[in-house]
């Protein structure tokens, strides 16, 4: 089970891995409906203030969306190839 410190470290590691500035993160967060101001987000990221859980989750979501966007491609599993073959057979049957 993760401790509070572990989760806090993971959150900050994810922010750093997202490779965005506070301004860029705030724009993403605000676009999702986040209510905290840019300076509040900066203060939260630096541990100076707390924000409500929903606002934290929206900030985490903005970080995770960025991580999804920059993630390298994942290697497909064998099931993926079988699914592709089945889809290809269905496409050929429709032709």
C-alpha cells in the first residue's frame, strides 16, 4: 500500500515527466474545467498550499493526458495480431 509521501512523490515525478511548464499545465487543467488560478497551481506543485481533492484530480488528469500524448508507442501483444488478422479477414469478406 502506498503512503502519502509515496503518492506525493509519484505525483511530482509525473509532473516532471510530463515536461510542461506550470503555465502549460495550468492551461490544460483550466481547459478541463479546473478552478484554481495559475499561481495557486504553482503554489500547490511546490507544496505551499492544498487544493480540494476534485481540483487535485483534475490537475492529475491534465498531467496524465500529457503523459499519454508523449508516451512512446507500446509493443503489441500476440492477441493484438490475432485481432488484426480477424479484422482483416472481415474486411476482405466485405469487399
